[in-house]
């Protein structure tokens, strides 16, 4: 169990680094991967998107149907991290709020969390 927790911490840490790596402009297209959209094409706020995911129950198909296409980061272990982003006030990757979902090799969501955007200096 401790090894699993260590792997999860590593995967979530890597996802955070991936999300924070760039500081360039970030203005996703509404239908681009990582841009949260319901089946009806409506945008969801981060908290509502997080509420749509049930750890230990939600499948990849259910999450994709509820939130749209994600930016997918696959790992050799079979785990995947899905990332959804909302642009921040300065439209940079650092200012973007992210929803990060960890999927087990079985395709079931194991964990999900929101990483708020960081303030960017002028």
C-alpha cells in the first residue's frame, strides 16, 4: 500500500510539474483537449467538474462524457493522468487552474484534485 501511495504522489507531482512548466501564453480553444465542456458544449467551473468525478467509481468513458477531451499523460505502469485547464487572468499556464485526474490501469479514477492557478507578476 505504501508503494502505491508513493507512486500516486509521484504521478500527481509530475502532473503538477507538467502543468506549471510553461509560462507562455495559454488561451485554449473551446474544443481543444483539456478544455472542460459538457456534452451540450457548456463550460463548467473547476469545482463542478471535480464534483462530476467519483474516486473509485468513475470510468474514463464517464469522465470524458462529463468533461470532454483531456490532455492525457500515460505512464508505462498503465496509469494515466488526465488534465483539464481553465485559463487564468493573465492567460498563462502558471495562472491556469487545473483539474488533475489519476486513472488506474483498470480505467477507474483513483484520485482527482484541483490545482489553483498562481499569481503572475506584471
